[in-house]
């Protein structure tokens, strides 16, 4: 069993383990107990009543958080022709075509946080699946990262677009900001994510959909939310 340090235990003592907090109160409590010397990431975890083994119960999507994630992502765009210029003008950090694909393959280069590719380049990008896939960087039409609308994709990613996806245990785990954010901004980001997940409820899901919701920072204990407040 994992042993926690004194600061963690002290933080945990300030959280009522038997209480489910409102989102606003949970965020306030989280900021109160945060103790790390660095600016911790705030993460939301949702346990859903779905069976991820069934294709029609996969919960997945993207949204642009109202207040972003506290830092601008480094975006790589793989395109050709006029889309190269469009990507550069939109603010992409790295832009190229086959040269970028080869750079990733030969140098294991991964100095970026997101990849956008035009559909006509996926014949080349597809070969990067083993490298990009495990890191959650593989472009996908469902997340808006395989598109000819490069300008929108780059700007949304830079603005704080996040992807949420249920894992094989039925859990979604997504960042919603930094501890240094105002409580109101964290609350609005978290609410936007929860509402998006509720809206994405599969029609085939049976029973209670939002089973448990927890918010925590990188080093702190989690604070349970009243999931009933978000029930659909």
C-alpha cells in the first residue's frame, strides 16, 4: 500500500471524506489544500456507467475549455501546398510534410503537444501510429485533428482544446486547468467538461451514467463531487 507524506496527510485531513461537495466548494477546497511548490495541474476524473468494450458505448470528444489549460500547446501541422502557409499564419509551431514524418521516424522527434494533419497526408502519417498512438498524439477525424480546416484546428488547440475519452475501465481523466487559476476559472472549465460528457451519453447506456466524479491536483488528495448535480 502506498504511503503518503505528511503534507499529503495534512491536506487529506482538511477534506471531509464522507461528503460530496458542490463543484464550487470542491474547487475552493482543492485550492486550500494544494501544497506543492510548483503550479499543479488540476484534473477531473469521472467514472461512467458504460461498457467501453461495446463500440456504441465509447464516450469520446473534444472541447475548447473556456479558460484554457494555462499554457499554449506546441502544435505540429503535417500538410502540403497552400495548407503549409495557412498553418504558419494560424500560429503552428512546426509545419511540414513528408520531411516532418521522416524527422519523427528517424530522430524519434516528439517536441510537440499536438499534431494536426490534412486528410491527403494521412497515407504518410498513418505510418507513425506506433510512435504517436501510445502518446495520444495520433491525428484523428473524430477529434478534429485530421482536417483541411487547418486554421481552425490550430487556433482551437492553442486556445485550450482538450480531448476526453473513456478508458477500458469506464473512466475519463482530463486536465481542466492549473491550481494558480482563479477558483471561478477552474470551476467553469470543469463544468464545461462535465456538461460535454453528460451530453455525450450513449443512448445504449443503462443505469446510472455519472457514477462518481473527483477533482484533484497533481499532488493533492481528491475531492468528491456531488455527481447527482450533473445527472441527465
